[in-house]
């Protein structure tokens, strides 16, 4: 015959086994799905000198997909292709200037983090300053017009006396 304590232990142990198996199934599910999220390793050059030169070049080039990362830091497919292309050009004994010029010819000056100052990039260099000056001028004009629109409100003698009475009444209330 089972006592109440024995029945309680039996039920708790069955529930605990169910929780253990649920946690185990959840763990297996997470492990197997994470395999699907993994990507292929990024190819690295056989020669460390080529890899070092490629990384130095790509630090100054902008990823056109991410636009806020250098090609060296980006993991976009576009950046992988550009790094591969740069490795091939390095193996073909092209200079850094030739490689950068190839990329600029292909993708435009936007690929450079520091584009040269020329007529096509004037807006890129001086646009923020121009917008700041326009905004500051607009703010000054707005504030001057607003100052003219604000009129000093003069109170009549009756309103002044009433305000004085309210202030005096408030002072008397605090003294009590």
C-alpha cells in the first residue's frame, strides 16, 4: 500500500523526467537548426603577404551594400567578390593605385572613403556645410520674425491691482 508521501515522490519524479526530456529535445532542436545558419568559411589567400596587402587596400574602400563598413570588415557577398578580385589583381602584379583606379572606374568615387575633390564630388564634400548654413540662416530669420510678432502685453490698472491683491493674499496664506 502506497502512502501519500510515496505517491507525491512518484508524481514529482515523473514530472521531472518529462521536463528533462523536454529540455533535451529543445537542446537538440537548437543544435540542429544552428547548423543550417552557418556559412562557408571566407576564402583566404594562400600567401599571407597578398592577404595583408589586400586587407590594407580594402580598409579604405567602402562596401556598396553595407555603406557603413569597409570592404575589409564587411561580410556581404559583394565584399567577398571585391576581395577576391583584389587578390587576383595583386597576383597579376598590379600596383595599389591601379587596383583602386579599377574599382573607381567600375563603381565610382563612392567606393572611396575619402573621395577626391572634383566637380562631381563637390556636393559630397561641401553639401553638409551648405545645409548647415541654410538651416542656421532659416533659424535666425524665424527667430527675428517671431520676436516682432511677440508683443508686450500691458495690463490695465484694474488688472494690476487685482494681480497685486492675489499676490498679497498668497503671502498672507503662507505666513499663517
